[in-house]
C-alpha cells in the first residue's frame, strides 16, 4: 500500500508517494535537499494531471492498458516551466524513485531449531524454554512428549516440523533436568545436566536487547584446545546463532552469548552490548551445563566421549543423606559416652586399700575366768523424789 506525504514550499503544494512507511523521514529529507535546495520550487499538480500521469506510468512500467485504478508506488514531481511538455517526456525527466528499505540479501542458511520437552517439567524449566524461544527467532515449538516414548521419536518430530536442530529438555523425578542438543537426524548429539537455572523474569537485570536481533557468540579459549569441546562449539554455533536474512530476525547485533568453561562445566550468559562505553550488561537467562556424554548419532548411537568427572544427581543426593546420617550417629555416640561417664562418677569405692596402712594389731590380754558371783549393786534412794500423788497435785496447780 503506498503512503502519501503532502509538502508545502512557499505558495506551491506537492504530494509525495512512498512505497513503505519505514524511515520515511530520511527519505523525505533526501527529497527536500534534492528539489528544494538545488532546483526551482515545485508546482501544484492538478487532480486530473495526477490521474493521467499514474495511467501513463501503469502503461509504461506494468504493461497495463491504462484502465487500472491502482496508484503507482513511485513519487512523481513536475518542475515549474513556462510551457507544459508532453506527459510522457515530463514523466521521464522528472520522475523520482523512493525505494523501500528492503535488504537485497537472500536467506540461505535454513537452520531451524525445535525446542520442546517431556512431561514432568517444573515451572522454572518451562520459563527457560520460553526465554530461549524468544531469544532464537529461528526456533519452533511443539507439545510435550510422553515419558513412555523413546528418544528416537524426537527425530520423527523434527522431520515433521522441518527442523534440523533440536533442544530437548528431559525431566526425571520432577527435580532433575537433562538437555539434549542434537543435529537431526544424523547426529552428533550431546547430553547435559542443567543446573543453576535463572530465568529472565527471575533475574530482573538492567540489560535489554531488541527482540529478534542477531547475537554474537563468544567462546572460552578452552573450546579450541580439547576435541570434545571443539565439537560442542560447532553444535552451539549452528544451534544458537540466528541465520542471516532470516524472515523473523532483525538486521541488528546488540547482544552476545558467552560460553565459558569453569569447574568442568559450561556456563551460559547473555549480555547487552553498549556502544557508548563498550561495556556489557547482563540480560539473562543464565544456566550451567554439565556434560555427560557425546553420541555419534541423534539421541543415541556409539559413545564418542564420556565425562569422567560427572556424578549423577542420585549419587550426589545419596552422599548427602549418608553424611547427614553419619552426623546423627556421631551425636548419638557422644550422648552414650556422656551417660557412661556420669554413671562411673557416681560409683563409691567401698573398700579403701590404704585405710589399713596405719592400723596396728591389738595386744593380747590374759583370759580371766570368774569363779565367784558378782557383788550386787547398791541402790541409792532419791530423797527429793516426790510421790506420784504429789506430782499430780503440782500439775493441777
């Protein structure tokens, strides 16, 4: 649909027709500089004259017979002259073409990424998937896959969706999240354990970027030193990079994805590029990938690499439980030892070994045998003792 713009220069009034509304201000300025500064002022084109010129343009350019009512997409201007030349010559001399700001490049990289998951994921994983779909305009979505289905079914889903790359999130025990990155349908593929997930809505970072813009990919130097990381680097480049001239992408580069290696894990970050001071501001999301295995095929096949430093989350949780149980047993042993010590402290020694050190044996006395009866004891009467009758009388008084 053409877009009109009316110009008034002095006493003249002119109408410009643009093919697209994008950057119409810059096109308008170009027209003004060309015809107002360097040329004489415009003259007003009558309604009848405009209809004739549009018909002539349709005959010459579109092969029409002059009966079409559609307006041309190119602006037409006529300079002020004494005599009016024929319409065809005037059109040829004073025609101004304002092309639409459409790129002439072709979309040749047909990479399409399918992002979906199995059933049983939590809200954090669902938000992470939505963030990745927002960041990758060349991605597609699909419904969740049943747990009973084999992983080879994913290749068929990718073929139906016309995708040659896949990001599949597999949930186990409703707490462990695994991510598959695969080149469908021939491979290779890699399996990761996803840890430390933080989504865009959760982080609330100050960085921001245009939706659909193309990112830069930054990799750690270790990706070029070891063969397994070199293979993963190529997988990441083909999966996360937005194809050039993609219909849903924007022709701007304003953010960067970083893949860093630390502690035998791959750390993903998303930063905004600030051109004023050449700095980076984090946007999100962020997560950590712990490599498990690399397979030759897509979602299976011979194992190309197995991470010797990987420990399954089940084993990790078991070690945590054993450590907690060991602490409880240690506390119980300490309590039992304290009880035993308290009992030993209360015991009293009955027989003191050192008690008879200073005891000397008694001297033996001769045995005396009494042959006469003992003398009777003399009973002395108490003269002051009152009788019972007198004591009772005293008590009554």
